[in-house]
C-alpha cells in the first residue's frame, strides 16, 4: 500500500523504516536457505565456496552430488520411506482433522474448548516429550521400529494443522446451506460430498499439505521410533552431518527446498481461490 499524499514526515520515516526492517528480517531468514543451492553444485567435496565457484568458472560447478544421490540405494530407500510415511500420515491426518473440525464447529458439541485444546496440544508440547511418550507407548505394545508406529506418530503431529485450517475455512461457511440441502431431500452423506466438502476443499487441501510437510521434515520423533528399515531421509541427513561431510546432503536439501516452494505456492493459490470463492476478494 502506497503512502497517502497527506502523510507527514514521521509517517514516511516509519513507513520506510518498517519496510527496511522487514527486508532485513527476510534476508536473515532466507539467505541460509538460498546459500545451499549453489553449494550443492560444488565440484569439490566441500561445504564452502571454492575459488572457481567465486570466479564463476564452469569447472567449479558439477552435478556429481545429484548423481551420487540418485545412484545411492541407501539414499533412495530413505527418500522412499519419507514419502511413504508423509503421504500415509497426511491422508489419515486429513480425514481425522476434517471430521474433528466439523464436529467442533457445531454449537451443541459438549466440551468444545477442552477437546480443541487436546487436539492442538501436539503443536505446543515439546517434541522430545512427545517422542519419549510415543516410544514408551509403542514399545509396550511391541510396535516400535515399525512403519505403523511412525505413521501414527506423524498423524498425531499433523492432525492439529488440519483442524486449524479446516476450522478457519468453516468460519465463513453458511450453515443454512446444510439445512437447504436436507430440505431438498439430500441425506447426510450426499450433503457432505455435494455441499460441505466442495466449499471446504481449499482448507482441507491446505491442511493436508501442512501435515505432509510436517511429516516430511520431522526428525526427533523418528529418531526414537525408526529402525534401520524405516529410516527416512531426515534421519539419514542428520546422521550424515555427524558421520560424513558430503555435499550429497546439500543436493537433497536443495531438492527439498524446491518441493517446499511448490507446496507453499500451491497453498497460497488455494487460499486466494478460497477467498474469491467466498467473495472476500474480487475475482
């Protein structure tokens, strides 16, 4: 938003100072992420810029670390594990979180505040406590070091994001539409799939993406629950940073940054589509 013509000196000073501070904060947050991208093309096995790279010499750049990543069965197995766990947990989290948000949106729902606090508590409780508790539980029932335990643990972490996003989408939902559909003879299942879900779909998809990203990025809980066969790429990267310094990790990190940008762009497009659909912004 541009400054109005009648803005005073103090308002102009604050206007530009505020934007300068926002730009500096943005650079502080984004530069450490961006710097790994050129380092992943380093021709040498270092985590620093070589003289050839600084001089923009083509010989200083190489795709060797991407080739090493895609030709390593250990890395490929870790990537497959991560996407299998993230996809499975996102699907379950989306289903549970959507149903929970719909139930909590009803005024006659008893103990709404208490139930909501319990559902979003995994976002507040420190991960190390959650990980220790989950490991203790699954170890007692002999399900530790299995894909099931990891997926269910990620469901616990991802469901709160779905509940929040779907609840936000429900804030602009007209409950009269449900009554109108039922007055026309639609049963509850038809009403859900024909009326409720299409209007909530942007929020549901956004929650699913948040749950997917949360699972894909999670490392603390997996360190407690994963065995050698269930090791995801986050744990593999964590172990690699401790045991071997290889730019292969930077290559995978660059790919993950690209995936994150695509997912965030998709969520922003869904948000704008939802606002236009609800009439909050002009089409």
